[in-house]
């Protein structure tokens, strides 16, 4: 069974930047992301908390909070493919796939 839940609203929604103009310290809130009010559908047995946010650069991020998790994870979904390659740059999506999944000396390749 699936149920709809509203994302938790307790996440930080801005950062405070401290400046030092001539008149002394001033505090100013700068929004770095906005919570999305879209309902996230999940299983009744899923106890994790979800929050979708939109960054100032328009990237949409899904935050998942699981207090029982012992490790963290990040994933990237790029909604493009070979059909979106510019005419002058065929193979760009395939190249991006390999660059995103390529390992390093300290981090193994995807999988």
C-alpha cells in the first residue's frame, strides 16, 4: 500500500551571513534553497523522511533522512541522453555517463 506524506519542514531553509559594514555587524538571511510542497508517495512501511528542495540554480534535490542508516549516500540523475546531444557534440551524454561513474585511486568505480 502506498501513502502520501508531506515532507518534514524542520530542515534549515536559509543561512545567516555576517557582514561588517561601517555601522557595525549586520545580519542578513540569504535563501539558498526553497522547499517544494509536492507530496512524495511512499510505502506505509517506509519510515524514512523525505524533503524535495529546489536550489537557487534550479537543481531539484531529494533529501532522505534515515536515522538508522550508518552510512550516507548521494546519487545524481541526469535527465538527458543521446537524443539530447548537440549536433556538433554527438556522444556527449555517453561521455558524461563515463565521467560520472569513473572511479579514482581512493574511490572505486560505480557498482
